C-alpha cells in the first residue's frame, strides 16, 4: 500500500486523538517444518487500497476485505474417536473400547460463502458489511498498525449470523448469542467481533508462532485502538471493542471485581491489625 493512498484514507476518517503506532521487534521463527502448500510463504506485505477509493467507509471495507481474503480458513478441532485397546487385569486380558481425542485440521473456507449465499449477499457484503461501523473503524486502525509493524495480520472470521454460527465448531457461543452478529446481539450491521491471526511464515507452526506474537501485540497495544481479546488464551484470535459488553463482561468487570475483593481483603486485614494493637492484654486471676 502506497504512503499516498494511506494518507488519503486517513485524512477522510474521523480521528478523535492522535495515535502513536508502536514499533514491534522483528520475530524470528523456526523453519524446520514442512511447508504448507495452501499458504503464502514468508512475510506478507501490506494489502493494497485501490486508487479510486474515495469514500472512507468503502476504503475501510475494502481494506478489511483484503485482510480477510489473505487469511486461510483452517483450524484445528478436537474429534472424538473410539478405538479398541487390550487391557490386562488379574492375569486376564480383554478388549475394551476407549474414546480418545484427536486433533484434526479443518478447512472451513466453505462456511462463510454458504452463509452468504443463504443470506442472498455477496461474500464481502456479508462478512465485512455485517460488522458494526464503529468497530470496523477501530479494527481498521489496529490492523493498519499491525501491518506497519510487520505482523501480517489476517481475518479468519468477521460477521456471523445465526446460521453461520450453527456451522461453527469447537467451543462457541449459542447459535443466536455470538458477538460476531447473532440475532440476540443485534444481527446484521451489529457484529462486534473478528478473529485475527498472522499469515506470516511458511508452515503452520511458523504461522502459529507469528500469531502468538500478534496476539501479544494486541494485548500490549490494542487499547490504544479500542480493541482487545476478551477471552485471552481460551479463544486467542477473538477480538472485540474494549468499550463493548463482551469485553466488559469477560475482562473489565471481572477485573474490577477482583480488584474490589482485594481492596476489601486488605481493609479487613488492616482493621484486624488495628484492633489487635488497641485491645488491652488479658490477665488471669488466680483463685485462692
């Protein structure tokens, strides 16, 4: 992306306060793994913004769409599998069936297009257009900063309606309750979540390391742009606005409650100490 194009876009956007974009140290990753043919190799350059992009919201949507397009839609899911094993007990052997969990790569590239088709929308309008406008602005600025820091961010999931949420795998919110855009959260145009990873690296292992560095960057600098990770390592890619209900419920209020409990504990401890110091020493009376 050229400096001129970026300056043109930023000039058209509301900027309530100047944001200092922090520098991020370069990340060294191992390269001993087998390359993954579905991925781009090495660091990914910043995405391009078309020269004819004149309207700020259109520019934001196109940029977010480009970041979405470059991210592979591959995840690791837990699949239960029943196997037969031989056990020995009291000098007798027998065969039993045991359930084990296998980690399997799942390609979910088809899920967003299927949901967009069901909604009767082009994919870009569905995935990007369904997100809340103010959240898109926050996300745009944060992703730009990540791009400039060399973290090569990618969006694996944007807006999700109830149908798309029903297709999701693993730990997930109820079908209508996803902050990605479930009907209980307002539906289309009110999506307040996106899943972010790094596409930097030749193998999945390298890209996982790069993604971990990207998530650490969000934890360190995301508040400067108004975004954060509500679930931390329980759902590392999931990002939402820090002024939203989800972040407050999972991070803000609980942190405040913990701080309040700690303050109360210290207060009670201090009261006990003061009471011990002021209480007169007891004396024993000997009966004669």
